[in-house]
């Protein structure tokens, strides 16, 4: 997980890559949770929050606010 300041410093390309990585991680966490192999279910919440933050940053790029 990156902090908010680290997220703000990412370029558009780095943000897209990080978003793709987090989406894959979320899918893996959901599989682990379904198979009851996940030690900390709160990881899913953290990854979903970071995905939302990354999508917000990408939207700001689209609107020209960054």
C-alpha cells in the first residue's frame, strides 16, 4: 500500500500500472478468501480503497486537473 503522498507523486503511466497490479491482487485475494486461505480479510478492503484512489487520480488526469 502506498501513502497518499506517494500516490500523488505517481505519473499517469505508473498509476495505470499500479491500478492493474492492484486489480490482479484483489482478484487473488478474493480467491484466497473463497478458499478460506486468507489470513487477513481486511487486506481486501485496503486494496479496494487504493484502487478507488488510483481511479480518482486517473480521472483527475482526464479532466486536466493534474
